[in-house]
């Protein structure tokens, strides 16, 4: 009997905590939209500029491509963190709150796998590095598509704790990368340009489009 009462109490506490998090997320939806607009715009500018720089700079080897875009991703994460933290301080809100932890937990699995996959392709002695050595141009084609798909999955998962547009954006990335997986073969010379173009289109232009959407919908919300 005591075990049943304890279990019921734990379930009640969990439900209460879950409802509290949901209520907090709903109350802060406007704050999240204000924070997301500059974050998405920053990431979009970085992604688009990096794609142009990668093509113009002739980054065409698989290790160079992977290291280059992982560095771009690190810069985007750092910039997004600083912008989100600044917005939280501006609105006198705690940055690492329970809702923020829920969003981070939703993002982490897919993003972690994407990072490990890219890092393993750079690390000597791994199976995927050996497979890439046999056909390096393949990594320039499939790796960007995998990264986009994983990032879309991460955003879609986080979208359950954020404004609905985040789920739609994440799903669009998954569907877009899936569609490109069904495209025809590319020559070795076209692979680097294709890889940079995929990263620039999805991570660059995609983020920019979503950032502009958030900015204008926030502006309309403020006027109404």
C-alpha cells in the first residue's frame, strides 16, 4: 500500500512539474520569438557567407570540407548562445531555466550524433574514415544531406517546447534533405560545389527565411 501511495505521489509531482513547464513555455512564447529572430538571422548569414566562401576558396577535399563546416557550426552555436543570453538578460529572465533545459535535451541527441559523425570522418583509424578514403567525393554529397536531416530532426523535437513554426522548419529540412537523397548521381568535380550549395541553401537561406518570418510576425504582433 505504501509503495502504491508513493508511486501515486511521484506521478502527481511529475504531472504538476510537467504542467508548470508547459505553462511557462506558453507564457514565454513571445520572448522565444524575439530571441529566435536574431538567432536565425545570424545563423542564416553565417551559413550563406560560409557557402560562398567555401566555393570561392576552393575547399574541395573531404577533410577540408568537414573541418570547415564544423568550424562554421561552432561559430553559429557560440553566436546563438550569446544572442539568446543577451535577450534573456534584457527581459530579466533566467537563461538556464527548466523550459530551456527541455529544449536543450530535445536538441542534443541528433546534434550530438551529427557532431560525432563529422568528427569520426576526421579521426584516423575509424571505419567511416577508411570508407571515405575509398571514395572521398561521396562524403561531400551524403554528409551535408545527413547533417541537414539530423538538424531538422533536432529542431522538430525542440519544436514541441517552442513556437509551432520551429516544428514546421525542422520538418521542412527533413523533407528537403530526403528529397535530395533521391536525386541522381554527381560527378567528382561537382561534389564539393554541391556540398557547399546544400549547406548554404538549408543552413543559410533556410535560417534567413525563418528569421525574416519571425521578425515580421513579431512586428505584426506588437502592432495588434
